[in-house]
């Protein structure tokens, strides 16, 4: 509640500053001799308007995006499933707990810190921020809650406020707060993110800068002592868990700035000689980021607990503490493409430097004190690319990156994308695209070096060599998408059955295919997303053969103003040896003892929209009332049983 009050105070402060600045600008811009009495003239009405974009490739590209105003799938609130890319996941059940996407080709990570990868759905990074340019202040409140305040409560409250100081300069404030008690013993989580950032975009100069802080706190209960407890008639609060006094805590801060100076000229865009638009020709870009990470795992279980296979430090040692900090600077030169020329394309070259520092527990001293192991390494790389992002004929992008000095010397990353729109069966927006990557990747530092109370490894791993190709066919008019991906991997790095990073010299092949189709007839809608995937050697990679997300709803309007949807969502995957979870590291790892899956997770919901206000009512995992199955996606960690949830989103910008 205290953080919520701070957020509201910050919003009010931003509003007051903007009003003061606007008023000051109005006074300063009045002609000399004009008095305040003339302010009684009719005010000019400003039409609300919001433009939104995000940065990519260290600020080389600004990709436009739309405001989140759609009613479809508004009821999907969980960050893990929010972007519609994740069909099913290996997940600990409670909101805010670690997760692993079951789609192998979606396992790309934005976080710099290795042990935070399983929690990155709750971590806000600079490259996920959406920038705004608004005619009038824009604010969106997003709230949802399940169960009740006294028992099993889970609450999310997100706020974003954005407004311009002048037509080119914008400030945005964002806060995401989440707290969940969990339905089982020792399962509480608290995940909070706050961001304050700004953008200045005007012809020759583009600047984006800000600050992001994340805090993640999780109780670690180690899962149920026995899966059969799920069929016990006792209340879930009395089910035995492996751990009662263990906790994980992550804190993460970003300070970032991206600036571009563009050389160009003004060109006439209309019949009037005064209608001119700036066309950039060259750009000089500097991107800087400071990323500070801190992780602590606290184990206050006592001597009676034998959950952990190994304990390397004396009994007085109860808390592992890890620091990992990275400073990155990237300098780029970019030549813009000319949209008016059919065969014009853009080019860019860049050079980057990474400085990595940190610490972790180490060996014991002769007097049984835990020493500290320092982490120090750096990387220097160069790269470049060519691209075509405008025009109707086709679009493409080819990038390359090579590390020539530092710990990752020799690492190479090549990628390419070709996108071709064409007319097909009456759909002028139909397209086909091909993408590919060729990578020689040095394993992460923590995959080779790690010391803690319950886990340790010190090994040298070879570069992982990976070639990935894929293709996608889309027909937006018929709401159809079909795609496939194929990967050949040498020296694949995985977490073995002991929870330790390991490597195989066997070649690994992974193939997947998916279809996404939305059927509709009048007010009836049925969206079906199916994924099939197969690994050539399941000794090192466990994946469900089939995964599915099926959503059906009926849409109608009440009193001509209230848009209403009533429907149901189902997520399902076939049985397979789902990865187990290690609480002290936060990593998922292979297990070969029991298969999980073949259980449909069913949600029923009703969602409403009145102008800019959206509301949903949702009953989650209703199958626990009538299906006699194990509702687990991770060994020993049951998903939440049937529970009611409501949510509200309110946007105003006029």
C-alpha cells in the first residue's frame, strides 16, 4: 500500500509539473503587450492522439505499435501468456513464480543475468518499454484480483502515465505491482517494477533515456512432499511441502540512454510549398546501459531438512548472495534507406564494449569462513547489417555480430529475415517470410562457474553451434498463420538431472510446426493454436509432442454501447518428462522419473467494454471440480485450483 501511495503521489507531481510548464510556455509565447484578460478568448480544443513505439537493435530502429485497446483476450492477464506467444509452460503454479516456455524456439532471453531467465516475464527491461507521444495526457490503470483479502489473495495493480512537455518531448511513468499469497504453504510472492523514462524526437535529434527498477521476492516451498496429496480431501493449506523457511530475492536496476543525431534534409510532401517533411540520410547513435543485479537465496530450514542433495558450508551459513553488474556502450553509424527508391536499402555498422563485474560465494577459509569469488571479464565486438523496411514489394534485414576480444572472443551471430507480401485468394495482406540464424555462442559465465551452499560447478564448456531456419505464411484477412522451424545444434548446453549445466557432443535436431487459425461466424469466434515439436535426442531435451491453446467466445452488444464476450480458454499439452525445478538456483533441469501433462486447463470468462473501460470476470482451472487428473506442469508443484478472478482496465487521455 505504501508503494501504491508513492506511485499516486508521483502521478500527481508529474501532472502538476506539466501543467506548470504548459502555463509558463503559454505566458512566454504571448506577444508583448498582451494581458491576462485576453486569456478569456475561446480555447482551442486539442484532439486526443497517442503515438507509441519501441526501440530495437540498440536504438537503430523505432518500431511503431498500437495501444492496447482490444477486447479480445483482455482477460489473459498473466505476463507469461499475455503476448499470446506462449501456448503452454512448465510453471510453478502461483503468480510471480519461475516458468519455462514449452516451445523450444521461443526460449530467447532479454535479461543479462543468467539466473533471472526463468523470472524474466516479471522483469521490466529498457528494450520492452513503449515510448509515447501524446496530444493530451494519457493514463491507464490496470487492476485485477483473485480470491479475497483474507485468504489466497492475489492482486495486480499497474499504472502508466504519459504526457508531453512540448510536441517533441515526452515523460512516461510506469509502475507494476503484484502480490500473491498462493494456495499452498510457503508460496507467497511479491513482484514490483517501476520505470521513469523520457523521449525527445525531433528531426535531427532523437533521445531516449530513463531508469527501471525491479524487485522480486519468492517463498520457496520445494513443492509437495508427495504428488498424491492433490487427491487428499484435506484443505490445501494442510498439504505438506518440502521447505518452509527458504526464500529467493532478486533486485535489478537499469540506467539507460540512447541518443541519435541524424543528418538529412527537408522534402516537399504535398501540393503546398510549405508542406515539408524531414528525411534522414545518416545517423550517429550512442547507446549506454548500466545493469545492476543482486540475488539472495536464504535457507533457514534447520538441520532436520534433507531436501538438498549437498550442503557445502557450515550450519551458520544460511544465505547465498550473488552480485552481477554489466556496463554496455554501443556506437553505431546508420545510413537510412530512401523509401522513394525501389532498390534503396539501409546500412549500419556498430561497435560495442561490455564490462562485467560481480561476486559470489567461494571456498572455505582455514577458519571455516566463506570467501568471496570475484567476477571480472569484458567483451568487445563489432557488427553491421543491411535492411529494407519500407516499400510494398518486399522487406528484409540481415545482421552480423562478431566478438574479437574478451571472454567471448570468437563468438559469432548471423541472422536474416525476408518478408514478401503478395495477393493470395483475395487477401492483399497475405505474406510469406523466411528467417534464419547461424550462431557460435560462448556459454554464459554462470554456466561454467558457480559456487553456492547447495550447488557448485567449475568447468570449461565449448561453444554451442546452432543453425536455425524457419518460414511463416500469413493470411490476415482469413486470420490464418502457418509456420515451421528447424534447428541443428552441436555442443548443446543443458541442465542435467543433477541441476548442473552440462554439454553433449551429440548432434541435436529440433523440428516444430504450428498453425494459428481464428474461425468466426457472426458473433461466434473460435481460435485454435496448435504446436507440434520433436527433438532427435530426448536424453538432453524434453518437450511435449503437442501443445494447444483453444479459445472460443460469443460476442454481442448490450444496449448498443456495452461490448460483451462470453467464452472459454483451454490449454493442453501431451504427457512428457517435464523439467524439475531447483529452488536454490531458480533453474529448471531434466528429470526422467515421471511424466506430466494430458490435463486440460480450462478457464471460463465474461469480458465487457464500455468506451475506454474494460472489465473481465474469470473462473480459472474449473476442471479441478470434475476432472480426476494431476494439474501439474512441474514435478511436485500443482497449479492453482479453481478460483475466481476479476479485472479492470481504465484508460483516459482527453
